[in-house]
C-alpha cells in the first residue's frame, strides 16, 4: 500500500524463492492458476482463497483466454501483453493492483489517494483499474504532448469523480521526479494517505513476473531461452530478472532502449549518466532516469541498502555514476542495445511485409535490438507491450497505406475530455491534491 518506502527508496522482498523444482509441474496451468503459484511464495498476509479470487477477477477483463498468448513467427516468438482493457502490458499488473487495493481498503475501512506518473500506458491502465472505486482517488501526472494522442485520450476521457489527470509542461522524468518528491514529504504523505501505482510499487513487479513463466510454458519449456524486453523504466525487464532468480531458465535478458539509451550504456560500459530526454516514436521509453534500476543495484551491491542509498544520492546530485568497480564482474544476464527511430519504423514495416503481422513501435525497438545481438542457438522471445493502434503517428510513418485500428480506441472518438494543466511545480500539485483528496 505504501509504494515507496519511508526513506524514499523502493521495496524489495526479504528473499526471492527458488521454484526451479516446481516449474515443470506448472506447465499445464491456466494463466490464473499459474499467477497464484508464482505470487503465493511472496505473500503471507492474504488467505489463499482471497488471493485466488482477486486473480480471477483481475484477468476476467482480458479478451484473449490465454491472457498473454505467444505468437510464433519462424524462429521469433512474440509474447502479446496487450489483450487487457487498455491494450497495454500495464493492464496485467494494474488490474490486479486495483482489485488488491480495493480488498485491503474495504477490510481496513480506509481510503487511499493514489499519485502516479506516466510516460504513456501506465496512466490509462491505472485509471482503468481504479475508476469508480469508492475508497480510492487517483491523480496521474503526465507530460504535455509527450504521450501519443490516443494514450492521452484513454486517460482524459475517463471523467469519473475519483479520476484526476494532471498535465505538466515538461518531460516524463519531470513527472516522475515530482511524484517522488511528493512521496518524500512524509507528513504530507501520511496526512493524505498517498499510495503508488507506478512500477515503484512492488506489486507491479510481482504481477509481471508471472508472464515470463507463462511464456516459457507456451514455448514447451525449453532448457534455456532468451528474452528481449523494450524498456525505459526497467520495471518490465526487472520482473524477468526476478523470474530468472526464481529458477526460470532464462539465459539472456536483452535490454532494448530507444535513443534514450542510459540503460544500454550502463550494461555495455558501466556508465550510468543522465542526458537530455530525446522524444521519439516510442514515447513510453523516453526516459533518462529508470526507477527500478535501483532495485537491480540492490542485488549487485551486496544487498546493501546503505550502498544503494549512496549511489542514488550521488546520481541525484551529479547526474552520473560509474559503477564498474562496484562488483567484481558485470552481470552476464544482460545484453543491451539501442534502436533509432528509423530502425524502429523499418522493423514495423518488415514484419508487416514479411508476416502480415503488426507490431507497435516499442515492440519494434525490442525486436530490432534482439535481432542484432541475439545468439541464435536458443529460442528468442520478444515482449510485445502495446497494441499498435495506440501509436498512429509511428504506424502511419511505417505503413502509410494501412489503417491500424482497434474498437476500444475507436470508441474514444468524440468523447468529452477532462485534464488539469500545470507547470512542473510541487506546491501546485500538492495544492491540487489537497483540494480533491478523500
């Protein structure tokens, strides 16, 4: 429920369970049954029947019975994570998180004010999981003009009384930094009972671990496989890292960024330094400060909160940290690369022409990087993070003669919208929250 810890850091589990001896027995399980088995070792404060009911309720809203089906295109396997109510992979975690919040708040007879920041899909998915819930208000910060228009409309056309969209004149990094700053004001946070839905919330990561096991099952449980993940905030790929630590036989996690390549630079050279945000055709990855990266550092820095705190404080002050000497050998789990907008557009076009298969620009970034650096001796799984219809500009650039639509998005046409525009100013955001908090 806290999201961020009291010192401003991120929660991690006390330990990561080893389930390697159980994976094979999970092969025939439904997504919902598998989710229960994967999540249960991390959860000690919910009855099994309650956890099962929350899982069943959360995934009843998905349009594909497999929840996250794998599509095989020759030697490339694509894990489609966009069959939820907002057509983005964030639905898989945020439908679950919204229902979990609802259960806890009813049980404790309390209310929650959620503050989140989005570079595109988190906002819409969070709102879809929270809208209309009587004990929760949600405030979403997003950067003016930096999401796709359809992503924005998935937020702003939801005009329930408990939904508040705050459009800031800045970048996603500005939104995320402001969110963290508000959470760091402990008296304000406590007084207004703030909670988080961003991937800083551990439950987000927990729910995302499940689909790595689910994909492995669909690939018929190979002895090893590689996974390519387009990432900006390091949450999606960190879930894969935890799955590997749990015993899932992932050889390499292929980290793919766009021109905002701070994570790719780190895994290739040890250099973690912030630069200006580049705005690209894959806008959800236009990020320079990856929140979940500090969770990874915790495991690389001897599980020392003190060391992590020092590194993050140095980064906050200087914008750069060199970590080459922080551990004896760089983690060989990760391969990393970046894709340009041109490579992204060309990849969308190639998969349409070759396979009559549509991919969104973020998925294209992942596939483009993977095809460049994947060692072809093992199966390659690429995570597909959103439906391509959400990114009309990129799709038109790649496929000018194709009309890429989805009925969920088409129904947004002409609906009234509501948003509140502000400068990047903490006091203004706090005042707005105060005026509407429950």
